[in-house]
C-alpha cells in the first residue's frame, strides 16, 4: 500500500511538472517587457530645489535602473519613454507603453511640498485619493498637460487643477489594480529595508499617465526635493544606486511572481509583511538580506507542488465596477442588472455579475453586461482567488 501511494504521488508530481512545463513554455514565448518613464523633461523641469531639478534626477535614476535590470535580468525588454532631456506629453508616454505591449509601467518622479521637513518615498497606483495630500500630488504631476498643445481636446476637458475633475477616478475600471498594488508594495518595502528611506506607503490617486496605460502601472515618488537632505541624497551616487537597486529588486520579485503565476500568494505575503512592519514601528528594521528568502519560503509553503496537482474549481464572472464606498447590491445601483455580488479587498469594493464555470457561458453573460457597462470584462477565479483568464482556461484544459 505504501508503495502504491508513493507511486501515485510520483505520478501526480510528474503530471504536474509536465503540465507546468508546457504552460511555462507558453508564457516564455513573449519576453517580459518593462516601460521606464522618467517624468518631465525639456522645458518642463518638474520640481526644483536650488540647482537640483526633478527631470534630471529621475532621468539619471531611470538610466541606472535600466542598466541594473539589464545586468540582473538580461531577458527583460526595456523601453524608455525618454533617454534624453526632452519634453514628452503624458499621452505619448502611455501610447508608447501600449504599443510595446508592456507587462509593467514604471513612472519615476520626485516630490516637493511647502513644508521642508517632510521627507520619504511613496508609490502610487491609479485610484481615488483618500486624502487631500494625495490629491495634491496628482494635481501637481497632471498639471504638466497645461503646457501641452491642445490639452483640452486631448484630455476631454480634464482640468488638472480642479478637484471635481478627479471624481471620475472613483469609478475607474482598473483591471490591473491588484498587480499594481503588489508592485508598489514591493518597491516601498525595498526603499524602506534596503535604502532605509522613510516609508510613506502605497497610495492611490488620479494620475493621467497611469489612467491611459493598459497594464500594471505605478508612479514612484522617490523622495522630496523640498527637503534639503533628501534632495542631496537623490542627487548623490549613493542615493541613485540604492534607489535604482531597490526598484530593480522589486522588478525581479514581481517578474518571478508573474512567471510562476503566484501573484495572489505574493500579494498576501506583502500585505502580511506590511502589517508586521507597522507593529514593529520604532524598532530596528529587519536586515535587508532576510526579506527575500522569506518571500521564497512563504511561496513554497503556500504553493506545494502536490497540492496543485488536484483539479481546482475554476469559474468566471463579469467585473462591472470598482468603488471606494460600499454600494448596496440592488439592481438600481447597477443599471438594472441583478445577480451582482461584491468582493471587498483593502477598502476597495469590486462588483461582479453572474458566475459561470464554462467560458462559452460567460461570453454570453458578458454581452448582457456590456449593454449596461461598456467597460465590463471577464474575471476568472480559482478556489476563490482571482487569476488571469488565460490561466483559468489552461487549468480547465488539463
Ligand atoms: Zn513629477
């Protein structure tokens, strides 16, 4: 009996390995592409402190980051929105990312504010701001469109300085929200643990450049030029090296999770880490070397090979909307659609229509939903966790 069990286990492992081999091969046909977007440039200097200009700081950081990624991950394709001191309109940056079919979009900026004592790094994902402070950062970065030609037509009357313009970000349909948050959290963790920066956290706000991309996207504010010490740090060899290395390591962790399709597990670990870090506030930060192996161990623990070999329940739903305030699940709140359900995650409410196990059935439901919600799209789940539609279909074909 023991022998039979052992053989069964072996065959399950072999079966899984064979499948994962086929699947991994399918993914690796396309190389991982990353767009590095140094903000501002040309006649738009961005924030300025004495003679240190945001446009120069972020361009140097971008080029260094590109070099590190090239050294550490030579298979990654890198696209720069600019490599010289030139002005590029926001919409062109996003268009470049879409045209290159990128897997990740990183916009690099440096911050400033009227209070010189404020310092630290923060990383934004697209969403509705929770504080006026976050709105101000978005206003400042978006106001660059005012010096673009014909901005009013191009951005459909969006006024970067009016708070009312930002209401639309509360109903924004962000298919890549979870991946963007994962990447943002990895960057912030590394800034804090490797570069020893003051961690201002992962935040949401309405950045036009993030809104127009169609991939996981983040906007990094690498520090405050209005803080004298931080301005010097951002402009120094040490600062540039540490910050670029931190982002490069975050890309590496993100890419690994992308390739092993363990995004969900990685994300929940990042959340756990953040929680732990908060409770340890005031104590010494853990040494940088320990953070990566920890993630690895957790991934192995949460995704044992034999566990994955048994068939998993896969289903599809139609994602309708995302809000930051909870809506009652009544048809009048969803343009007349019924059987809408909700999933809450980190203060974000996602609303889904229908639930089907067959892909053909969900395609029909999508047509129904599309009559009410133009942006509705198919979301796939495996045992309650959201996965990509490709992955769900691959799982069903096993
Ligand atoms: Zn900026």
